[in-house]
């Protein structure tokens, strides 16, 4: 793979993973539009590792609190960190179960249809606009119930459809439940940690079975660039959401979806 190819893949993965614009849609469509071969399991693993490390670094305070909270839970004590860990835990099963079903039944190929990606991009952009425009901003992550977390987790499972955007649909669900924009983004990103870890395991299995289609050096380049770009994207998004709505992302998704439909119809 050329250096340009690696850099573009890493930047797209890092920037789009946590913005509500669907990283999977961009990564699926890039090889099609650029007439490139699929990047292979190794590059996928390293790109997702880079973005996961970015979340761990940016939210290191929350991660430390969660780790301490888990230890306290083992001693029978409930702390804010322990409760946050349980909220993330309550949100995680739907997407893992849905992903396992798709993986075991080998049913992912039909989801990569560009027309489906285009319509998902448009429909869930409108859902984000509705939730963000008409719901109040009054709740933070600490006010979530376990039922709320599970509902956001159900929304996350819908993101198995490329074009939906995992971050976008979970932020939509958070806003629909009355969370503030920064808090909906914060919980969405914390929820991503077990999901990215699970994806890494599955992709690692593919890598073991099929063998690497790229060099380890290529993979390390992608991981480092994905980490840097994802960390920057998270920082920028969290700052922007303190003073603006999700409307710019909605507009981008509508334009992207329309362009995809124009290209494939």
C-alpha cells in the first residue's frame, strides 16, 4: 500500500470515528471511489486500535474513575465510577449480540450496498436533527438510569448498518433522552471502548485465519495517524458542542447521502 493510501485511510478513520458522520460508510466507500483494493484485516485492526487509544487518553480521568469504581464494586461499594462502568455495561450487549449474529451468519455483505449506505446516511441525519432541535438539554451522564443506557445501547446496535454512524445514533439517542450535547458525546465515546475492543478481537481472528495482507509497518503507521487524528477530532468536537448544535453534521450527511445516491443510481 502506498503511503498516501495509508495516510488517507488513517485520517478518515480517526476523524470520522467519533464525529456523527459514519466512519464505516467512508471506509467502505473509499476503496470504491478510489478504485483501491480492500485494505485487509491488519489495517482495520490497527486503525481501530488507534482510535480506541485516543478515547482512553482523552477520557483518562473517566477511565481512572471507572477502574477504581470496578474495584469498589468488588468490595460491595457503589461509587460514581462504578455506576458509570455499569451504565456502559448496560449499553453494550445489544451491539455485541447484533454484531455476533451478523458475524456468525456471514450476513454483512448485503449491508455494504452503497444505496443502503446513502439512505442510512440521510435518514439518520434527519433523526439527529429532530432530536437535537426539539429536545431540551438538561441531563448529564450521571443522571442516566440503566434503562436509559440500555436504550442508547439499542440505538448503538442500529449502527451495524453502515451509514448510520455509531457516534451519530448514540448521540441522537442521548439527545432524545434530554442529555446535553457535550454529555451525549461523552457517553457515546465511553460506550465506544468495549465496542472497539470487540471489533479488534473479531478483526484479529480474521487476521489469524486469513493472514496479513499488509506489513506490520503499514499497520503501525495507520495506528499512529488514527490515534493523532482521532484525539484531535474528539477535542475539537467536545469544544464545538459547548457552543453549537449538530446542524453542520446533519447538513454534511444530507449532502453526502445525496452525492452517494447520484453516484450509484
